[in-house]
C-alpha cells in the first residue's frame, strides 16, 4: 500500500559508514559551505515572515481598523511568545535534526502568512501572529547547533557573526519587498494582503530549499567531529558520556553560573539595543527638532552599521584572542557607553555630522556584543550538546530586556527625562562589562 514517510524531527544517529580519510577534507569543505549558505538564506527568509509587518503598520492598521494600543498588543504578544518559544525550542533543538527542525519552523510560519491578511477578527489576528512567534522561535536554535557542530572554537566567532548578519539582511530585504508591494497596491495591481502572502510563498519555497540543502551533524554523515577535523580542542567537554539530556541541561545550563551571567549580560545588551534604536527617532524629532524625513534617514544608520560591527568583532576575537570573546566585548562596550553619552549631548540639527557619526558608532558597537555574548561566548562556556538550550536561555533573557526597553524606558523618560533614559543605557553598558568580565576564566577553559 502506498504511503508517505514524513521527515523525522529526531537527531540522526552517527553513521556506521565512515568517510574514507582521504575524502574527509573534501566532504567537510563541501558540507560546511552548504550548511553555512543554507542557514544564512534560511534565517534571512525567517525575517521576511517576521518583520514584514513593521514597514507596513500604517497601511495594516488602516485596513484592519487597528488602533495604536491594539498594535502594541499585537507586538507584545509576538515578543512574549517568541521569547518563551526560543527557550523551549532551544531545549528541543539539541536533540532534533537540524534541517528538519528549521525547515518545519519556517514552513509553518509561512503557512500562517498565506491567510492571516484575510482575517477580520482582531482576536484571530493576535492569536495567529502570536503563533507565528512560536514558529519563528524555531529558527535560530538549530543554527546555533549547526555552527558548533560544523565549525571549531577557534573559527566560530567569525562564522557566527557573519551568519548573524542574516537578520539585518532579512530586515533590509523585506523592507524593500514591502515597499514594492505597497507601490503595486497603490497602482491597483495587487491587494494589500500581498504584504503577508508574498513573504509566505517565499518562505514555503525556502523551507523546501532548507530541507534539500541542510544536513544534521557531521557524524550523521560518517565524518569525524569538527574538533578532530580542525585539531581544535573543545572548551568544555562532557564529564560523563552516558548523561541523559536532562542531566546535561541541569549540569551545563541550569547550574552553570557562567550561563546565568551571560543571560543577564544579554538582557542589558537588549535594553541598550532596543532602547537606543527604538527611541532615537522620537528623541531626534521631539527634543532635537530634526525634521521627519531626516529622522527616518538617521534611523537606518544604526542597523546598517550593525552588520560590519558584528563581523569585525567576530574576526578580531578569532584573529587576536583565539576565539575568546571577553576582550573584544569589553572594548566594544566601553566605546558604546561613550557613544551613547556623546549622542545625547552632541546630536541635533546644528551637528548633523556628529549625529550621524554617533548613530553609526552605536549601531556598530552594539552588534558585536549582541552576537558574541548570546551565541559565541555561550558556546564557549557550555558543551556543544547543549548549545541550542544555551542560546534559548540567553535569548529569553534578551527579550526580557527588550520588553523593559519599551515600558521600562518609557517610564524613565516620563519621570527623569531623556537624560535618565540615555544614562540608563550607558549604565547598562557598565553592568554588562562587569558581568562579561566575570566569565574571563571560564571562557579560557578553566573550571
């Protein structure tokens, strides 16, 4: 009888058919490029089904008759579900097949986009956009697992930060896509719902591409572990080979002081990231008196500078500190604190050049620690068998910080003014430096 075998989410066991030693290098090179390109494209398209709503909010709120408070609820539900989902997905992904887990997450999120634009009920829209957040959380944990299994500790910072630039590429790409769709809508060529279903179609096709392109761990293909291939020792290793998954999580995540330290450090990073980015436009327009068009142009400088900022941080960590992240994080965070203060003091219509320079500096300097702390550095203080859970944990705390950057910083602005807000962000940099320094010995491999 004809039947279809559905892809399994379970992690593939090590292959008993070992690749001949003379072919290991060739196979590794092929699959490492294949994994990197697949994960980069995949996570870029995840952002097509996540950030498509942002540049279209005025049109969406008009068509669906959603006011500013309801838009806030829509956004909050997404981030709450996404933050919790990222932690849960991290726990699951460590025991899941990389390609199946990531492909299913993108496919499910994309399916929602095929019909959500046609819903008329706010409750249904909020429910399915929240569900989208749950499926979106399945994007990065398998990538984190892929990075630590296919790239060794000494090269990981560069590869991690390069791949992390995909979220900015996705944000930029979907912005152009939505702008084009809105232009076609204004000409009567497409309906406004295309803002959702076009990214949905792209996402479905990309999910198929991921399933074809990606693979699980090297050992599932008969290749040796990446540490053996690159002759690079892991920073932290399992002390017992027969640990259960829960025992690994308990020992190397939940009772690992370094993981908690990095999680709180990531919380402060997200306070700075979203605080400086989300509030800068209002600060420049309301307080500094810069016109709306110029403010919109200034706003793009931070994410634009973030791509090279993260990549340079990763390169420097690998080039000068053998992949260790504490030194470059401290340098970036010190400069970031001064940039935040400089932006508050010197920005304005009479100092257009300085305003742009400080925005570029903040964008450049925030992406380095953001990528390294929650990803690369986390991978250096725990075992690779728990890396997805590690990223899920740091990611969850990051979105706690993101939530505070909205409501918490709004309260600070109301009570203490903009000096209090930017002072809080600079202070968060200092707290982050202290926390990062506390992991110095652990990251070097000393217990």
